[in-house]
């Protein structure tokens, strides 16, 4: 299916991409966050942002280098547009600004902010071990190597890269005053003023080598999971007066509206991890003691090759720990083989059966794995949504769009993120792969893995009246279709898979 594109807009505003669906959204009230999925199904889907960056999610990655920024020091002769789009304060950025340290060139598009209120100065979207900061700044970039503008990049799985900066209240910050002194001119929706250019780099933390990295989504509708997130470890400070200027100066109404609504508390609540881990570029510091080093991409590719064409009986017995979440190596069946020996023993058997036809696309970062049945093209979320909706209309089940979209994209997102070291391998993804394998071997591996995951959850979660809650790919149990529970299985997602001969 040909991927649809958005109509380019004069001022690049992620929060205004919702016009393609023709629905209004807010942070509270009848169109508030709990209702976003009614018009934007991806908001209830996989790999959503923001998240709470918890210590147990962290994995040290020695290959993460300092962020390199180009042309961030702008001349005062360059005019920037400061505007109020009804959801945030936004600054347009010139296309010469870009990130040069990622796999692709990511060109800057805009900066916008999320903040709390004068009575509750806690409005950052990302939190760190449940700590919420006063505000958060997002510097949005798009993949200009592959897409001509942000409108065409926003719904692609490799389309966006966002730098997240946590903001706390402290000392006066002269860099932020470069645009905050003009904020009174953009009180209402649609108002814009011109701001002289300045060094955008001064808005960021001094250290660009310490950050968190994970795969996520837009934090506003349409919530496409198209963002490579880089959240800097060190916050920047602004004064109390500067924060109040941000929190009290803007309205989410038009100038002609009779009832004016103040614009504050414009942040989304943390989303569930969905089997993701958070890579960190630093190894020392509070809360990092015992942080695991991420498994190499080569090892992860070999794990997938083993699932696709290797000996599943051996994997179910002595290599099972390779499939379990990081840090749970003790929960494998049988005796653990030496890790290096296991890597060298992967046998590439002739494929006895190809993967079932599916929406999976070949993973560009893994050509060997791609040859085994996973595709190379970038995932286009608008295209997937249209295809799934068309299928549901034929069965008169349009109300299941949110869950079906999630089921369609989660395995591919999880596999890509796993191969890029930013996720653990979810049980649903493993089962998707195993559908192409001999049923007896696949059933044995599925049974061993299900048992190990049950034991892991039972030992890590205190017993409750209704038994421990197991999450499907990180989502709450309520998101999984109800099935009758069998004795010994606390949640239907952990029931052994039904295999056909």
C-alpha cells in the first residue's frame, strides 16, 4: 500500500498534525488524554512516550557517543518565529541546524515546551525514578536523509529524533530570556512574533555526553511511535520568575473567545515500558550501581537467527536464558552453557517453513535477519492504520482498532528495538517468529519460556488476592482479550500457545 503523506504546513508543529484526523484534543476535559484513542488509535498502542526512567530499565551502552550538534549558534540577524499553537509555546528553527552523531542526519524543525502550573511547578513529561521536574523542552528533528520535510517523516518508524531537556527551578537563565521576554506577544492561539536568533546550544545542558536513549513516540496526538528519544541526564535551571512567565502567560483560547482557558499543565502522563530498556551513555552515579551492560547487537542477531532456523530444543533447554529479560539469567531451564560457546554453536539449518505472510518488513539494520523473512522498508503508520481499519470494517469490528493496531506493529517495533539493543524480546514477538517453525519444537520452547517468565514474575511480585499481574509486552492485563484462566497460569497471555500440526 502506498504510504499517505501529510499536507506541509507553514510553521512546523507536531501538535497540529492532528488536523489530518480532524479532531480537537486537550490535556483535560472531554477531549483530554483518556479520550485521545477515540480519534488517535496509536495513543493507546505500542512504544508510547513519555516514560518514567527507572533504574531497573537502565542498560549501559559503551557505544553511545556525545551528541554532536551543527549550526546551533544562530546570528541575531536570523529571525525565529515564536508562537502559541494552543498546546505549547513553540520556536521554529532553521533547517541548517542538525544532529550529526546519529545513523542518519536529523535536521532541526522546532522547539516546544511542557510545564506545570503556578500552584504545582511539576510539568516535565519524562520522569526519573518518579521525580517530575518543573518543565521539559523538546528539540524536534526529522530524518532529512530519507524525508524532505517533517510532515513526511512524522509517521515513519525512523522519522524523528527528539532531544529532551529537563528543566528545574533555580537560578536565572539568560539563554531562556532570549525568547521569554517576547512571550506576552503570543498569549492567544495562533499569535506569532519574530525573535532574533541566538545560540540555541545555550538552552541545553553543558554536558552532551550524558543522556538516556530509548525508542518511543510523539507525546501528543497522533502519538506515532516514530521518535528516537535522547533525554539528557542533567537538567537546566530557570528562575522562579521565568517559570511563572511560562506557566501563566499563555492561553489555550483564541483572542475572540469569550471564555479564556489558561495554558498550563500541558504534559502527558508516563506510559508503560512495553519491554523497552533505556540505554545510558554513562556508568557512574547515583542509582547506577549494578546497572547491566547492554548485550551486543551481534549476539542479539544470533538469538533471532536461532529462533528462525536454529535448534529450538537446545534453546528450550540450555539457551533459554538468552530469551529472558536482561538480568534474569538465573531463570533458565537446565544448566547454562558458556556464553561464547553458545554463540558459536548456532546452526543455520535449512528453513523447513517460511514465516507466515504478515505485515512485518525487513529490518534495515539486519540484512541477514531480513533474508530470513523480516522486511527492510520503513514502517509507515498511516498505511498500517488504513490497512487494519479496512480489515476491521469488513468484519464489522471497527471498535477494535486500537488493540488491532497494537497487535500489528508491536512485534515489528519490538524486534527492531531488540536488535538495536533498546528492548528485551517480548513473548509475543517470540511467538510470532515461532509460528514458522515445526510445531513440536516450537511448543516445547514456548512451554519452557512461559514457565520461566511465570516463575520470574512470581518471585519478583508479592502475592496479591487476585494473583500477580503479568503484562503483555509491558501493557496492562486489561488490554488483552479475556480468555479462561487455566490452573497454574496467573494471566492468559502466559498460557501456552496453541500450535497446529
